[in-house]
C-alpha cells in the first residue's frame, strides 16, 4: 500500500487538544458572536471533537474566559514602564491596550468585570502600572482609582472604534443643531480619524489630570 493510501503509524488523525488550541478557538467564537455564542458544544464542534473530549481539558465556560483573558493580556506591552518616563509609558501602554481590545470588542463587557485572581498576566500588568505610579509619587490610596479610571476610558475608546463613520451626521436636523453641525464639519476638514484623535486627546488630559492631583503630598 502506498503512503498516500494509509497514514503513518502513530500519527493522530486530528490535532491533539491542548489549552492553547482550545483558547484560540474559544476567542474566535466570542470575538465573532459575543459571549452567548461561546458554548461548550459549539467550541467542541469547532475543534472537531466531542463535548466530552473537551471537558477532559476544561471544566467550564468560566474557565474558558479566564484562559481567554490570559491569552489577550499576553499581548499588552508593559515593558515601556522600564524604558520611558511615566507619562509616556502610560500613553504607550494605554494605546496598546485599547488597540488590542478594539479587535475583540465583544469581550470588553466580559473582561471588564472578570475577576483577575486566576489571571497572572492581568495581575502582572496591574502590578507594573501600580509600581510606575507609586515610583512617580502617587499616593497609594489613589493608585487603584487611577488605574480604574484609565481602564474605563481605554475600554470605552476601544468600543468607539466600531462606531460608523457618519455617527454624527446631522443632515436631517441641521436647523436644530447649528453649533454641533459646524463642529462636525470642522472636524471632518482636519481629515483626522475621529476615534483615534479623540482617544489621544482624552488620554493626554486624563493622564495630566490624574498625575497632577494624586501626588502623596496633595
């Protein structure tokens, strides 16, 4: 029998299940259809296995979300806190954070409220940001509120990247909104990406304000 007519001895017919493969497929399901689209049955089907085979590797949907959280957080770069002044580091970190989640918008409502106790990479990110803020001189009581404020802005800005280009179109009500209509027209003349420009403007203002009011001696 030729090699094309049979498979090699010991060679599996399907790719072996492992955490990485399961997590990548689960992330694709959630990113495409949101949290409700992720079921153990659908995930098993996407992997070409039975649900019982999947349960040999992961216990629950909650565990899957923890794995997804770890996978995404691995892409967020905190090394900038080792090489840049704090303000620059925060801008670079926040921009990277926002850009990553702009590719996974359906995950934001889930990740934003998911406990971090079982996500070492998320905890590692928070630790690095907290250390940078403390080294800068922020009072310890203001560090968590500062991180939460920045993260809320990051998540909201990531969701804003999916807004339609004409979201502020006032063509049917220009007589009722003359000032807003003129402002929209002026912004369009700049030819800047509204979402990116707004994010950078807001981020700069937030960082300057948070760093300026949170020092230990304030």
